[in-house]
């Protein structure tokens, strides 16, 4: 097995542990920016390589930053609080999806008229 061969696939890019913090952030920004196109248009092999590389980079970031700031709004509790404020009452349910609670693309929602 050569130095670039891990788990049977050839690793592309520098091993994440060898990147300095600035390089790691640049790699993460690049891989996240290219994610959508890889998912939509990449081959299965390209998507598999992208998944593996993203997991390696994100794992290294988390290893280096175990106490990173977590925004309260990005937690389940924060989302529930935000929903309660948007609803105006804690017991009321938040509309689901684009057309509101229980509405579908063929049913009118609160801001849709039939046939639109």
C-alpha cells in the first residue's frame, strides 16, 4: 500500500492533519462550495471521493476545535424557541413547508388561491 492509499481508494489532496488552520479553512470552503455540483452532476466515484474528503476535512476541523461556538439558533431547543416566537404562542404549531400546515402543492394554503 503506498502512502496515499487509504481504505482502498487513492486520497486526493494533502492529508488534513498536515494543513495549517488557514489552509484547512480554505479547503473546507472549497469543498462546501463544490458540494452541490458534485451531488447533482458528479459520477458515483466523484461523489464517493467528495464524501470521503469532506469527512476527513470536517473531522480534522472538529478535532482541532472541540469547543467551537455553537449558535443557540442551530440547536433543536433554539429552533423550538424561534418557532414559538414566530407563532406568537408557544402551544401553536408552526406552518410546515412552503404552503403552510397540512397544505400540499395542489391544495390552497393561507397565501395561495386554487390553481396557482
